[in-house]
C-alpha cells in the first residue's frame, strides 16, 4: 500500500511539472503522454485492488503490460528535460 501511495504521489508531482512545461514542446508532449499512459493503467489496477472494480484478469494483464512497456521509455523520455 505504501508503494501505491508513493507511486501516486510521484505521478502527481510529475504531472504537475508537465503542465508547467510549454505545450508546444514535443518532448513535453511525449512526457505527458507517457505519464498519462502509466496513470491510466495504474488506475485500472488500483481500482481492482481497492475493490472499486471487479477483478478482470485480461484487463489486469493488459494494464501491467502497458506499464512495463512505458517504464522502459521513462528514462529516455525524461532525459530530454532541461
């Protein structure tokens, strides 16, 4: 549960920084899209874990796969940040 809270807090802070970035900067747009992907899929898993949504193995697996794929892009995507 602490990990989930830390991830949510981290993503919220990252999202705040992204909104402060120039909207026309393609690097900022890429970072925003990446974090939206992670956030959407974390919500799917969090809702299942918290009982807000019924467990759906296929949806959970798809969310996990999307997070794993996005996590590989985090380093390179944020390296462009000045």
